[in-house]
C-alpha cells in the first residue's frame, strides 16, 4: 500500500481511527473537489457530475461507478431498520457502554467505505495518476481527487 503512508494511531473512537488512516497525496498537486449533493435532503450523497479537470485522465463511467458505489454505501449506513433501532435502544439501556464492546452499523459502513476507497486507489485511480481521498477525511463535505502529476499552479484561472 504505497499510497497509504499514515502511521496507525489510536485517537479514541473508531471513526477517528478511520480518519487517521490518511492517504498521502503529495503537497502542491492539483486537487479536484466533488461536492455534496443536497438535492434529496441532507443525507450523505456526492454529485456525479464529471469534472472537466479529469478529462483524459479517467473514463467518465469509471468515475461515475466509483461515486455511485460510495453514495450507495452512505445510503446503506444511514438507512433505518429494526436492527438499527434495537442498536440505539441497547445503547440507551447501557448508557452507551455497549459501544465499547461493539461497532455500530454506521462504523462498520465507514470501514467499508475506507476499504473500498483504498482498493479503488490501488486498482484504478493511482495507476492513472490520481488519488481519491476518503470523504471522512474531509468531514463528509467533499470527495477530494488529487491529480498526482500536475502541480496546482498550472491550472488556468
């Protein structure tokens, strides 16, 4: 995993530990940001509009598949069900101490997103000179895509 240069640190909560597994984009490279899509409310969903900065660097269908897969994982993480309801009730009944012993469904899905982003980087993005940053590292506000072989200063205003 040459693109994952972070040392493993324990920050306290599992979600903070996920954020600690940062990918290493070199400083000064051009970054493209995929914004959140609020057209269907405030659930975590990212726009699938293909950025012009990625033209000729990655196929539009590959880009859309990756973003749609990530959107699907966040949809699953936020979906309510009987088991999620019981998970919340169990947390209340145990003064949330149970979460020291078990991961919530949301935490499990965040790990799945992290694994997916790492696999996509290894198989698809890094070989094309691009690096996808896990959205959790940007506060679930944007997906950052670094163009590794293009300095930020070459971009036209």
